[in-house]
């Protein structure tokens, strides 16, 4: 599994989902707080780490990030998840979804489908199901993962290009500009995140449609 996974994941040469820099910036704003919540979760175990990993795999499956799929496959394997379970999550299968985690997985997929701007009603439903503390971790896992996907997708495209299999709907200029500009946005997004924290603004942005 560890040896064949990279080649299989990087075999596709087209985007499943393509993001913009404004979308990346918005996602980056919520990433610092989400990352802190996930680090605290490692200590206090509000949400089981395998559960958290399944949330992240669900987001990655929707967005189609080869680099993130490979990285999180290695993490999931190290945590004891089976290769069959991981492959099922990455292909959108449902046979390994636990009943008690099903609503959280569906929310993670919804979060990815809405490009990080979930419906408020969907969030409230998850909060009612799991309680505020667990819901914050579920949301944080999705928020961190979508940032990784947004950056990892053009990185995957560049990797594929350098391997002689350029994405059919991509250009070298887009890949390099996104990767360089994405790094440049991080300090501004962190300052923006700090400002939101000081003024007590929400840690999630909902779809207003």
C-alpha cells in the first residue's frame, strides 16, 4: 500500500476541483484557530484521532487532492486504519462509515462541496448531533484539510507536470503563481485571523445563498 499509493494517486491528469486565491485566503483566515483546536484535541481527545482522520479523508475525496490523499494515507496507516478502509474513503465508498460518524462525514463532504462555506442549518444539525465541543473539532478538521487541498491541488498538478503528465486543464503559470502567491498570503491571513479573534468574530463563514 505504501509503495503503490503515490503512483496510483498521481495517475490522474485533470482537476477534480480548482480553487481561486480569494478562496484560499478566506480558508487561511480560519486555519490558525482550527489548527490550535486540533492540537488541543490530541491532548484532550474530544474526538478520536481516527474519527478526525476520516473527516479529513472525506474532504480530500470530494476535492480530489492527490498530494493530500497520499500524505493522509500515510498518517491513517500509521494510526492503524486498514488500507481497505482508506481506499474506501478516498473513492467515496460508504461501507466503512460507522453509523455514529455518518452525519459528521456527510457534513465534511458538504463542507468540501460548498468550498468551505457550509450552510448554517447543516452546521447546527451537526452541533445538535454531537454537541458544541465535538462539532468544533469536526469543523476544524474540515477547515484545516480544505486549506491543504487548495494548496495541494496545484502542487499535485506541478508534480504531475514534472513527471511528464501535465494536467489537461492547467498551465505552468497557474501552478507556480498559485503556489507562490499562496505562501505570500499566509502572514496576511494570520493577522486577519488575530483581528477576528480579538473582536470575537465567528470561527466559520457560512454560505449566505
